[in-house]
């Protein structure tokens, strides 16, 4: 099965405007994510951007990018527009990788792709074990509850996604911002209006669950932080600069 990786990106994030172009080790966050996706080597990679500055930055750093509309409600809608614009009819799976997670583990990306190829399920994502109790109260960290506990070889269904979880649960995990769609399901997903649940919680994956599209969850080895706030950016910058 052929996979295409599309990374949606825009400058107008409410909590940290301009974040895709913030630099770590001289390279923008979006270009770091692009590089990670290329290293995973599961298929072609393209950035779907709302802003010409992002397209320019990615291309300048040797990547591929395409300009998309600026009135998309979610990243997945942007990913679908890019797929249509590219006219790639040879692709069976589309990997939607968030443009603000430069610490995403390459093996985890590969693992999700191989689960999807093997099972031929409709839609897959990743989650990691929660080791820090503070995660449960943090609304910036999305949690997923799965049908059965996550193990390396399992790929159970997600029962629900939420931002806040009042009590700890054995089947609650840290949801990572990555999705792998079978192309037909991606088409179906974007044909639905945003659900009330999705709008209220600001979680696009709830649109799938509200329309009876199953989401299966694979276990991620690591639990990277995404860049949502200035504090996140400073923390990630420190980690990445230390590693280099």
C-alpha cells in the first residue's frame, strides 16, 4: 500500500502565532517535522500550508510544500485539499502529521503505518502511556480512552478523546497528533459537517467518532510534547539543542 505524508501548517495559531517558523538549531519547526517525516521513509512527504511564508521556508530547506486555502476549520480538511490538488490517485493511505511536533519518534511513525498496512483499518492514530499525573489535568494534552489496554502488537479502538480527565484510568493514554487515513475514509470525513462535540472540545477526531468512523490506536514508544505555548517551545528548544 502506498502512503503519502501530508503535514498541515498555518501561522495563525491562537496561542503561539507564527510557531511553524520559530527556529531551533537554525531550522524552523515545520522544516524539522518535514525532515523527521522524510527520515521515516514511508512515502512521499509534502507540507500543506495556509501561508506563502511557510511554503517558502520549506522549499528553501529542500522540502516540498503546497499552498492551500485559508478558511479550513481543521488540519484534516487542509490535508484533503492538498491531496486533491496533488491529484495523487496512486495513494491508498494518507498520514496526517502535525506540524508542531518536532520530537515525534520516527519508529512510532513507521509503526502506525505498518499497523494500517497490515490491518487495512479505516483510520489509525498513536497514543503513549501517561507517566506524569499532571497530564490528566492539563487541557493542552489530549487523552484517549481505548477499548483494551495498549500493547505493542495491539491496535484497539478508541472509545473517546478528551482534554480533561478528572480521574486516572488504566485505559487512558496521551494522544499524539498523528492520523493515518485510508483515502476513502478521508473523503468521507471531510464530507461531514463539524460535529457539536468536535466544536465544543476543539478536537477534530470527535467528528469521526460522531459519524461512526472507528479510530484504532497503536502504542507509541515516546510521548513527545507538541509546541502549543511559549513554554513548550522553550522546553523543546532546550531538548533539541542539547541533543545536537
